C-alpha cells in the first residue's frame, strides 16, 4: 500500500484524530458511510433498470416472432430494427 505499513497508518490516523477531534471525526465517518450507502443503492438501481430493459426487449422480440435464445440484447435489437426497416420500405 504505497510503502505504508501498519505503524505509519496508525500514526496518520492518530494525527487526523488530533486535528479533527473525536466528535467531528464521528460526523465525517457518518457522512462517508451515508455516501457509500447511497452509491451502492444507486448502482443497484441502475443494474435493476438495465435488467428490466433487457426483459422488455426480449418480450417485444418474442411478440415480433424473433427467436431470442443465445442472442445478446444488442443482436436482438439489430434484428428488430431490420424487421421494422423492411416493413417501412
């Protein structure tokens, strides 16, 4: 870890404790914890949204009569666009 061992890390943490004080350090740690929690929540919501979008693409493709097994969502979308392009012409 950049050549910093446990003794150096403890000294750095002790200096930070002296500079900020116990109560302020507690507030900083609480804020950091809340930030990490919000980040995890946002990233899990994003992955859930992506999964929902992929399911919607697969359902729409099946309704159009496109076989979806073994294909990525990008391949399915390409096939859907080709079918729609043929119908427009």
